[in-house]
């Protein structure tokens, strides 16, 4: 039972353009959502998060949008840079930011072409 | 803050052998997690400690798996009688509830190959 789904295994974008990574979830009890980025041979690193009481959170080139009614969130990267090439995991927790069990999607591999 | 440290980075073992992995979390983090990641999948939750107490175990954690955090600092994950299906990346993470957003801080993992 996949509670967090990332249906696009990979995405290729030209440098300078927008990257949009999508994520759907099924558990309506999730109230905090995070994006992690992973380079090869490294563990995932936290990128950006959003609480379910918000519909947008922005941090520099990264913006996360949350549509609770559709149980959908997306990560926008503008402008995309070659160093953004990595695997991006969508994740969700219950119990807010302090929720102990974080559920991850399968990841989307982003390729940013120079 | 040197980050979360995991040892060894790679482990190759024969089926039926026991293996043990170690995780040293960020020093002020009282929460410690173990996750498993297989090819093409995201990290899957295995277990969670708050200080030395193991508060949650996934049903993925069969009775061949045991985790400890004896003094609330480092943790070990032992797999007994390894099977080929145990081959995966084992990730440790830690967090501090007082940190903004309380994200997980992951180590670089231990890659287990069971032959």
C-alpha cells in the first residue's frame, strides 16, 4: 500500500527552465510534507517542507505547492541548474513536523541538461 | 556537527551469516531512525528510537532483525541468518524535535549484499 506516490520515475529539463516534480498521497491524516534530495552514494538531504495549513512555501529557487483536496503536492525549481540533477523524494508525516514516521515516495530522478 | 555516521559503508556476506551495522547520530539528536532502501524505491521505515527506547517497529522488521540504542547515543542494527532479499541500502537518520521543521538527517548508508 503506497501512501506516497511519485508516478514519474524520471524527468529531463533544460538548464534555466522550470522543473516540476509531482507527488500524490492517499492518507488524509498526513499533515506535514517534505522534499528530500539525494545524490549518488549519499544519504537523502532535506530540501523544503510544508505544513498542511499552508498551500505554498518558497525557499529561494524551490517552491512547494500543496493541494489538500486533491491530495497532491509539487516541487518547482526555477531556474533549474545542472547541480540540481539528483533523485528527489517526496515524504509525508502525521503529527506535524515532529511526527516520527516519515513515509517516502519512490523518487523522481531529475536530469538538468546544460 | 559531523553529521550522521554509518559503518561499514559496504558489507558483503554469505546467506545465513549474521551482520551488524552501526549508526552514530548527530550528538544532540534524541531521535534515531533506521530505514531500508531497495533499488528504485524510496526509503522504507524500519524502526525508531527516542533516546534509548525503541518506540515503533515496522512489520518489515522480521524477527531476524534487531535494533538497539543502549545508551541513547549510537545504535546498532543486526540481521541474523541473512537472506538474499535482505540485500539493500540501510539508512540511519536522526532528528531533534526542537529543530525547525524537524527534518531527518541521514547518514550515507550501509550497502548490504547477500550472496
